[in-house]
């Protein structure tokens, strides 16, 4: 184990004791499934409606998603407190917008997304991972 990994693991172990963090509600859902992380990334900048999320995530992943599975995941993320339903982005002149459900990143969702990004960055920065990626070129 490298010194960097030891330090990263130390910081993770220390976080529950720091008053400014709320690690306890993030570790319960870690590590994230790739689809969950992609949804959180898509909601980072602005609230989006479900179909817009489907299209962006499909584009980022390069594969087609089954809408039923996707919306089931959104319901799970709502129940876990990672996202919230919002009125943001609705245009009242459009009848179709009345049926759309808009979602935004919750505070917990942002904390979880940042923790997952840090976790993934640590994995990618590992020497063995870099060597593995270099060999695949």
C-alpha cells in the first residue's frame, strides 16, 4: 500500500470525528453504482426532468437505458435522500411540463457525489491502476 493510499484511508477514517462533515449519512450508500453517480453528476449544475436525465446519462455511458429501471433508480435515490423533487425549470405555458417531474441534487446527494469522486480519484491515482491503464493503450 502506498503512502498516498494510507493517508487517504486515514482521512476517511478520521472524517466521522470531524464536526464539519456528515460522513455517517454518506457511507451508508457508498460505493455508488455507476448509474447513480452519473445521475448525480447530471444534476450537479441544474435541476432536470427525468427524460432529460435519461438522455444525458445514455450519452455519457454510451448505451441505452431501460426507462423502467432508470425511473426505479430515481425513486430509490429519492428515498435515500440523494435527490429531491423540485418545481425548478418548469415553464407554465407548456402542458407537457405539467406532467414532468423535475429533480435536483440534495445536500446529501452533493456530499455523496463528492465523496465518490474522491474515492474514484484515489483509485485512478494509484500506481498499479496507472500502470494497468498504460498497458491497455
